[in-house]
């Protein structure tokens, strides 16, 4: 069973909301004593979207923002220092150009991902993080934890085709939660956040998580699916 299948199999939006509300507590457990991840996460969820959608005549991200987003991604998941070197090697003007072109392609998320993957060190996962910051109603970050939560996605792959399958599942789940929810709108971005919270919480602080009933996976079932290695993600 996938690491987070207990949450994925739950159809009650109030329980999803309960898990989502625990994101800050689980994030602190993942960050440890230094707390850098907490600072990066606040920047990614609040400051970066505000910067993109603020006074910029043409919406884009800068190379500095892309590097900081990558630091958030790596702190949240698996650390891969080679990606930092590759991303830093992109000319600043190219990052602006590619990200602006990608944002213009929205809501076609797959076309926008393809545009961003022209940058060195940027694969579908990093590209999805950029797009989720700009359009959380359309895109979802492709975290290993969220992919492992979807039972129909048996192996972790860092390809556009696999991201398309994952995104479709997450978008459908957001629609289903919205259909049954009375507490507020669910986006693909929030679905990913809840899945990450559940998966990491199971490993680091299972006692804070709610009981989801018979479908809940136990802590012993939190081994990640087999990974297929690629250069960038």
C-alpha cells in the first residue's frame, strides 16, 4: 500500500481539512531545530505568489526566486545538490523569459511544464512547483510523497507523462472534495499539501494525525515506492 493511501482513500473533506490544518506542525517536525524549511515554506506559499502576481507587468520568476524555490523543494524532500548547481548556471534573463512564456501558456499546465524544462536543472517536478505558485487552481507540485499517495501510480518517475497522470488524479480529487465540502475551495495545490502532510506526519509525528478509519495506512507501511532515476526533477 502506498505511504499515504489512508488519506487518499478517505472521501470526507472535513478529515482532509483536519490533516491540512496540521501542515504547520508537521512542517516544524520536518524542519528540525534550524527551522529553515519553515521560512522557505512561508516564502513559497505567500511571498512568492504575491511577488509574481504583484506589480510585474509580465508575470515571471527570477533566477534568484527559482534558486530559492529549489531550496524549498530540496529541504521538503530529497536533497540533490547537483540540481542547485545546474539551476544557478542558467542566465538570469533566460529564467525570466522561460517562466514568462510558461505563465502565458496556462492553464495548459503540461505545455507550461515543457517550457520551463528548457532551463538547466529543471524537470517536471521543479517546473510544477513554479506553476503551483502562480496557478494553484490548475497545477500541483509533484512531490514524491504525493505521488506515492496515489495507488494507481505504482512507481516514482520524473517524466512529463507521469506528471500528467499524477496531475489528473490530483485535479479530480480536488473536484471531488469541492463537491462534498462546505468549508471552502480545494485546489490541486492544497490536495498535494494535505498528502505531503499526511505522509511526512506518519513518519515523524504520527500521534498528531487524526484517525481516518479502516483505510488508514499504518506507520510500518510508509516505505516509498521504487524510484526510477533521472537527471533532473
